């Protein structure tokens, strides 16, 4: 079992933006090492005796299973805290929840709507808070994504990733991630669905240190031209169910299909954070095709989240 550097112990993991390029690179390295240990059946109980609480205000398959199984594989325990069951759902404040849970747990993963709730939880908790997705950001996803891209493409610095679709939480975090590792990120989205201007500006400021280019276009064909990785996500995120039908019309040009892929680099890989709406933002042919790495990407959530927990908790 490799010795872990203690420098991130006690830190919250709320956005990749909060970490230095060196810290993100280290996290990715630890993820890759932990993956090797797991594949070789070598125990790696970095968190023996520790407990993670997992608050989910939205649905989840990958994030929940990755954190819960990851915690067991690290020698600790994980508790699933549904809003239907805990008092937060009945109006107990985030502050009080944070103060109480800090007395019993060693870390909290939270998935919720309003990003400010995660910041509020982190403000009052004395244990690390991990952002398992908000309407604004999805940082644990992007650590797994960058691990996946590095596995398939080698060095991240200098690669170009094209994100096609809604300028959403995943797009935002890809901008932050690309900025920290020197990977160029171009987002193609319909007018009115561009990424948040503040996030883009912050990511562009971060990118000065690594030379990553980050930009937004309207034309998906222009974005994928020469891209090394093509990424898409659902057009209507969790919480936008009432907009789904309208968005399907607005995003028709933004489907990742064989025709669009023919414009990307020949050896381009295809990513999707999942869950996918097959036949909408991505076709079956592309998702099940030879360029797709979406299931490697899903698996890497496990290894990446173990690294995040092992380093911060
Ligand atoms: N990609 C992702 O976060 O999946 P879940 O919503 O299933 O956790
Ligand atoms: N943008 C999607 C990602 C799901 C993992 C959502 O927020 O629903």
C-alpha cells in the first residue's frame, strides 16, 4: 500500500477550482494507483474505522454506489441519508445538521440542488464535505473523467475536449478541470444555454497557469473539429424535468451521432457522465461504438472517489 501525502487531509472537495494543478494531478495519480491495487486484489484500508455520511436530495446510481462501495473497499463504512428520513427534510437547518453530523461522522458527501447549501454545510461542519453534484458543479464526476481520458490518451495537457449540449453542472466542472490540467475545453451549446459567465471567467483565470484554452461556440461541428474527446450529457438535468420537452426541440442539432463524430479526430474518444437519454443527446451507435469509453468512465468514478476520500478524510 503506497504512503499517502497528508497535505489534503481535512480539506473540503467542493470544486476542482479550489485546488492547485499539482493537487489535482496528485489526486488523479492516487486514483490510478488505487485502481491498480483494487484490480490486483491488494487491500488498501486507508480509512479503517471511518464513516462517510451520504446526503442525497436527488437521485443517483453511480455516485452513490461509487462512494458507498469505495468506502467499504477503503476499510470504512458509509451511511445513506435520504431526505425522506433525516430531519433536514423536515426543516432542520443545514447549520444544525452540520454541527451534529460533525460529532459522529468523518466526512459527508452531499448531492443537492442549490450550490449554496453545500457551502453552508461546509461552513459549519468540522469534517470534510464532498460535493456529489449541485445545480452548478459536479466535481467528483470530472476527476473520474480526467482519469479516463488520461488512461486512453496519455498526457492531458494539450488535448482538446469538446462538450456538446447544455452549459450545465458537468460543463462547468469540465471547464475548471481542463483549466487545472492544461486540457483545452470547447463547449458547443444553443444560444441561451451557455455556461455561467462567472464560472467561465474563473476557469479562464485558472487556465493562465496551465495554458489551457477554454471557449464557447454555437456550432457543434466547429467544436468537434479535431477534438480528442467528445463529451455530452442530458439536455434536461435533474430538477429541469418540466423543461425537457421544450429543450428536446432546442437541442436537436446537438446530438452526438456518427455524422458529428466523423468530424472529430479519427481516434477521438466519446464520454458521457450518464445517465444517458439514448436517441436524444447521443445515439446507440455512438454510445455502444468503438470510440465510446462511457463504461470505463462510469467505473472510474469508483477509483476516483476512493482517491478523493482517502486524501481528504
Ligand atoms: N454521473 C452521475 O453522477 O451519475 P448518477 O446520477 O447515477 O450518480
Ligand atoms: N447534468 C446532469 C448530470 C447527472 C449526473 C444532471 O444534473 O442531472
